[in-house]
C-alpha cells in the first residue's frame, strides 16, 4: 500500500503568538480504514504472516477499536480471513458493523477471559494456521513499521509530538530518530492514567529514551475518558484548522502541545511536528460529547 502522509504547516493564533512553526504529519490520510499508525503497525505483521504461510489473522480489542477495523479491512484487502476477540458484552455499533461487512468474525468474551490472550488464541479451531496480532498492533513488528515514519520527513524538527496507548508507535519513532541520526526531541503523551509504564514498554521494544520525554498528566481521567476542557479544545481546533481530531488520542496529545506552548516550554523559532495517528472512526463513539 502506498503511503500518502504529507507534512502540513498549521496556522493558529497561539503559534504566531509564541513564534513557533507547527506542522502536522497527516497519517490520517493514509487510508480511510487503515489510517494513521494502524497501517504502520500492521505492515510487518502481514509480511510475517505471509512468510509463515498463515491464512487467518487473529486480533483483540474493545468495541470501538480502530485497530480491529484496520485488521478487518487489511485482511480483506490481502486475502486473509480474520477473527477478533472483543472485550466485554456482545453489542453492535458502526465500527463493529463495518468489521463484519469486511468479513471479520467477532468473538465477544468476558473481561476476565480477555486477560489471557494466548489462551483465547490457542483455543480456536484454526490456531495452527492463524497469526496472532496483539491488541493495538503492539510489538516489535509494529514498532519497526512506525520507525519508518522518521525517514519520510522532509525537513528537520526540533520537537516531535505523539500520543501513546501501548508505546509501540512512540518506541518506533524513537528508534527512527536514532537510526536517522535526528536531533529531534520526542514528546510522548500517554492517553491512559498511570502512563509511566509507556517508558518501560518503549525500552522493551528496543527504543533508546535519551531523546524522549514523557508527559503523563494529560490523560483526562484515563483511556477514552474526557472532560469539558478537552471537548472544548477538540471542537475549537477542528473549527480553526479544518483538521478532524478525536478526544481519545490526538485530542489529548494536541492539548498537551498547546498547554506546553502556553507555558513557554519551547524556544522561539522552534519547528514542531505533531503526528496525526488517525483513529477517527473511534470518534463515532464520542460524538455524544459534542452535542450542544
């Protein structure tokens, strides 16, 4: 799949006030259903599955998971069968309905059973011909795919911002910065409460954290949790820029960037890159927060 992910200069009163340039890496434009970091994290998983002669992809996620939808779409595109274990009670929503439309079989399991993914995988009839992709595409193959983003960059940046759920994307970008010998400082915004574990995940995946900084205080209560301040920020940014973001990942990371700008964290003249990690279909489950 060819990548289309331009670097776009943003116009915003805050950036002018603080005398910085802010660009956005539009990974959300890669594909309507396999967008953002999803394609990057799936690329080498798919290649490995093909090398091993597997014909079925097995993965895991929640009911509004962008990752689940991406796997459903990429499986249909690449000739794989696909199954997903969905955490929680059986429900129907637009994301899961699209997964079914792509031909994915959905298996709903209790939150307790969901904790043992290896047991779930080994319990399926076709386990011997299946390839397991962890929740969110996390793992070494995912980090490898994300590392390639840095080599695509058309210019040098002093700072790079990215949201983090599992740490795989952040680890890959940190590895890419080292591989490309960039001077950029990577700012990682965990979207879960207690996000300090992201640093450990990045280290386990082989990233060097010397050029990385974690900002763990922008989770707004936890994963997929929101507060009025965050909702107002997302709404304002979308209306001012025409670029859609959502409150689970990109909204929190952009809020962090703006807050740090307000606090004069960066030198005047700094060039900053924000990585749009996609995930916009997850917005369907958050639209209720934007109803006036």
